[in-house]
């Protein structure tokens, strides 16, 4: 895929496609969770303090909040105060902690079952959000700033599940099967947003099935990197230099 400065905007994911990608990502995540061995559940991830099990519990809890406004309000009300007792870097950290704590008593088998069941409900909840609410502004922090809730509903939550699927594959040492029509679309969308946020010229070659070539402006830095390592760099899992110093939290 060739993407340049004039067509980066075309790489963005629109609402109809976003729903398909969200559904597919939940299915892929559920399949991964169902395949985990007892040893893999306990593997440490790049997210400090989270092993694979805690990461899955977070995704499960977040998905339940996407499916139910009442669950979301409960997590917001009970979770935000937890930021005072944990090493919080963002206001959602307390919600993430609550999601894990409230599901810590589940067996791995129960987690597998619930993860498999929640995806369709979460997608229905997200894409059924009333129109006025979808455009309520929410602070996402640097470099994203304030965005409408719709940003989270259409791309943010899908990226979160996808990024954690990448994290789990890294933690357990299993290669991730990549689909250009799914993973490649998520990568292209992220590149387009990342490029617009920092504005610097670049020529970027992302290798692997989810990769492609992307450019912005003229005379910029030339970078070649594996597509998933690029995503891990933007997400802060790996250290980036040059134009890759610009992060995009996922």
C-alpha cells in the first residue's frame, strides 16, 4: 500500500468500517484468550504490574462498560477515586484497576467464557450510543487533547483491545497472525492520525503483513521498522527516536 501526504486522510477509518473492525477484533482477542496455557496466563507484559491475566481482565471489564452505560458509570464513580492509591498517569488508570479487582475472583475458564460472550454486546452498546452523547468532548491528554466520545467509541476501544492483543503475543512469545485487511487497516489509520498530530515530514516503511509505505511532506526522515514494533513504539512499549519520538497512546 502506498500512502502519501495527499492521501493520508483517506486512510482514516469511517463509522461503517469501524464497526466491522471492532467486531473482528473482539473475535480475534477472544480466540487468543481461549488458546492461553496456564503458564501464558501468568506471563508478564510490557504494561508494568500487569501479567497476561490482569490484561485480559482489564479488556473484559472495559468491554462490559462499553456494553452497559450502568457498568460504565459504576466504573467511573468507583474507579476514578482509586487514582489516589495507585501510580496513576491518566484519569482512566483507576477505572482500569477497578476492572481488574472486581474480576479477580473469576477462574481462567470463566474469563474465557465471558470474553467470548461480551464482544457482540460491547459493539452493540458502542455503536448504539445516542447521537448527542457521541459528540460530548472528553480529555484524552497529550498529544490527542480533547476529542468527542465518538473517537473512543469508533476507534479508541478497538485500538485498546488490539494493542493488548499485541502485548499478549509479545509476552507469551507467540507470533501474531496478521491480516492486512484488519491489522493493516488499523495500522494505516494510526499512521494517518499520528502524522497529522506531529506534522513533521517523513518517509515510513512498515514491514510485515500489516505494514505499508507512508509519507508526509518532503525531505523528511526515512524510517524502516516492523509494523507492530512501530505500534509498540508509539504506544510507549519501545523507545522511539527521531520522528518516532512522537507518541500516540493506544
